[in-house]
C-alpha cells in the first residue's frame, strides 16, 4: 500500500513546495524582495530540511520553528531583504492561513450545533 502511495505523496509534496513558495514569493515582492521566484523556491526547499525530524515527538516542534527561522534567514540573504521584511513576508501568510483554517473550523463547529 505505502509503496503505491509513495509516488503520489512525493508529487503532492512537490506541489506544496512550489505553490507554497509562489504564495510566499507574492509577499516577498510585496515587502521588497529583489530576486526572482527561483530564489524563493530554493530557500523554501532548503529550509524544509529539518522536516523529517517532525516525526519525533517534541523534537518536531523545534524542527518546525527551526524551519521558519531558516526560511526567514534564507529570504533575507537571497532576496536582499531586511530581517523585518523577511519576517513579515514569512509570518503574514502563515497567520492568514491560520486565520482561514480557524474560520472554517469555527463555521463547521457552529453549523453542526444548529
């Protein structure tokens, strides 16, 4: 089962990488990034290196935070941005995503009550 699913999961992960980097690149451009999309994709790909550590309980949280720090530092260097611009370009999309997930969850919970 997993052998058949592996190529599908790999394709989904590649799609997530490129779509996530595209969304982040929009914010990079908004906050003054000076390089192209390729630099953003490269940064996002390299910053996901700690992802396998997320399978380990408690270590996974640290790996997630470390990945965020890596993408912030990577964008700062590769896109020639300030640290503040880089933090905003990374965290604003994360907060927007969390807001919409929370909104969908809120609507779902209240739709089941009534």
